[in-house]
C-alpha cells in the first residue's frame, strides 16, 4: 500500500471525523469540485462486531483518457470499534468502481486514521491499497495498478490541499493558530 496523507492539522479529531465522514459542507463542496455527483449514503449502523458501517453510492468523473468519462461507485465504510470519540478514529473504506475496464478484478481500500494530538489538533493518515478479487494477467494487473495509483494520488493530494484551506479558514482570527 501507500501512505498518501500524513500530517497534523489544526482541527480537532472530532471535527475532522465529522468533516470527512458525515454529510458535511466540506465534503459536499469537495465532491462538487471533484465532480462527484448523485451521492447518497446510509447512516452509520452498528454491527454485531461492535464496529459501525455505512455505504455510499455516487458517480465519479474520470479524467483518465483510457477510461469512460463517468463511473458509478460504491464505498463501504467501517468505523472500527477500537475508535474512541474525540481521541482516535480508524475507518476503512472499500471503493468499487463499477463501470471502468476490469472492474470485476479489483477494488481500492483506503484506511483513514484520525488521532487526537491536542484539544484543537489531530493527525490524519490515509493509506491506500489496490486489492485484487481475482488475479488478472500480469500486464493487465500492472496496468490497473498504475492507473489506480495515479488517480488516487491526484484525489488525495487535492483532498489534503482542501483540508489545508479549511484549516486556514478555521484558524483565522481564532488567536491560537
Ligand atoms: C473515493 C481507483 C481506480 C479508479 C480509476 C480506474 C482506472 C481503471 C484502470 C483501467 C479511474 C472517491 C479511481 C482512481 C477513481 C476514483 C476513486 C476514488 C478517488 C485503465 C485498467 C473515488 C476514493 C476513491 C477510491 C478509488 C479511486 C479509483 O472516496 O483510476
């Protein structure tokens, strides 16, 4: 896998979790700029295991010329029971892109860790991995992996930049920046 984001933000852990994992203004705006449309989400539901789950469905706009312009996607998020409100959150998100070539071979797993640093600060780490449901031919596999990494890198770089902007707005004039 790869570590795409690893940074301390002047945003509380709780606020970061709400921004990224609820129907927040931040996420709505971010999806708008990424041209992610038609998003719908279930609410967080507790599982027998003690973890919480929710499912998102949306349509992504793709800039990769090898692929059609749009794909529907399903994202299954798990908030692990080891998470502690305001302190530590670990979320796994499995993303299935249904309308890209070889979509039945792979999915992407993104792991988000939000760790309280102090009252108003947290560290955000995002790891991602391309997972295979069945083994494709070697050349196809490297093709999928390469194209996935470049799309993921673009997405998470943009997410980090938007989070930094939000942080700047939030800390402006608060006096404890
Ligand atoms: C989520 C991983 C792969 C996919 C894409 C597929 C190329 C197909 C390869 C062929 C377009 C928001 C990505 C990047 C689309 C976007 C997905 C996002 C960023 C040529 C063999 C969508 C996080 C996420 C996970 C997986 C990403 C796809 O929150 O390259």
